[in-house]
C-alpha cells in the first residue's frame, strides 16, 4: 500500500485493491458509484482513487451482501445505511419486534384453536361411544 502525504495512513490503488479482493476494477468502480456515500474514498489531486484498509473491508462487505447473500443493490444500500445510522437501525428493530409480536400472537391463537379442536374431538368420541357411533 502507498502512503499519502497528508495523513500517513496506508492507502492502495484501485489495481492493488482489485488484486486483494479479487474484484474486477470495473466492479470496484461500479460499487464506488452505487455506494459512494458509504465508501467515501480518498482521491488524489489528480483524481486517482486511494483506498484505506477500511475501504477495502467495505468493498468486501458490499460484495458479500450482493453476491454472497443475493441482495439487490437497493436492499444492500438500505442495510448498509441502517448499519451506520442508529435512528434507522432503531426503526428496523422496531419493525422486527412488531413482526415478532404479531407472529407470537398468531402462534397463541393457533395453539388455542388446536386445544379447542382436541377437546371437541374428545367430546365427540365420548358421545360416539355412548351411542355406539363410529366417527370413521
């Protein structure tokens, strides 16, 4: 990795990042275009991209979401934004809790319905025995 004069953090060129990540240069550029607010790359005065170690990790994360997990670009962007923004993260958590509570409520209703059906079946079987009636 090269050193930048202004902050002395190690940086890499797009070619170095391509070799390190296995991503084609065109994909790295595309991710920069699509996820620019997430990546926020350094540029030299001549406009050349410089990647810090954190930028490389972010590229790997984007690639894992899009190709590893099969997320759409829109969903990947939303995921990355919510990971960075506590307000959005809280909103996502609230939505998950709401869905969870709804599922728990449905589960309780289904269990109650099954218990009611089982009790009714027992009652019908007892009545059938008394009347010498077979259900099946």
